[in-house]
C-alpha cells in the first residue's frame, strides 16, 4: 500500500485574519473615512464591524466593515459606538444600501464554526481582495 503524504498547512490565527480584514476594509474605502460628509483629516483610520466580531460568518467579511476616522468610530456623538442611529445614517446617506444591509444581516445569522478550514478560506479570499485594491 502506497503512503500518501498530506501537506500540513500553517495555522491561520484570528489576529492575522483581522489585520488582513482591516487592510482590505481601509483599501476598499480609499483610506478615507466613509462616514457621510466627514471632514476630519484623520491620520489614523479604524475599520469597524457593522455586526460584532462574535458573529463568525461575518467576522472576516469585508462587506461587514466600514472605514472610519476616530471621531466617527469611537469619540464623537455620531460615532458608530455611541449613536443608536448609526446604521440608519449609513444606509440613508447611500454609503451602504438597504440590499447590503439585508444581505449582511442574513449572512450574520448563519451558523459557522470558526475552524482552521474556515480561516484558511478567508485568508485566501482576503489576500485576493487586497490585490484588487
């Protein structure tokens, strides 16, 4: 009987994937804050998850992200973490569509194990997306 050699793949860490996710979200936004009408000249941008990172199915999905300056991410009264109307503002201003919202909400609700296979697939997808931008 012939032995089959199985190629071992390196473990893909959650931290590395979230860093790659952040790069894709920022690149897609042209390295600018996506909050409507933002005039802050930000030197540091923050990628923000629309739906929490605890939702494994959308954790590494760049469609679940938006690039924000610090004011619109955390510190301002209209920030993603402070304003309960943040999602409505983003949708009503045209930054994201209602179709996008329904799609990402549906994806969020799918149960997915955060295993090595899942992370490896996202690593490949995110690297391809980053090359596109």
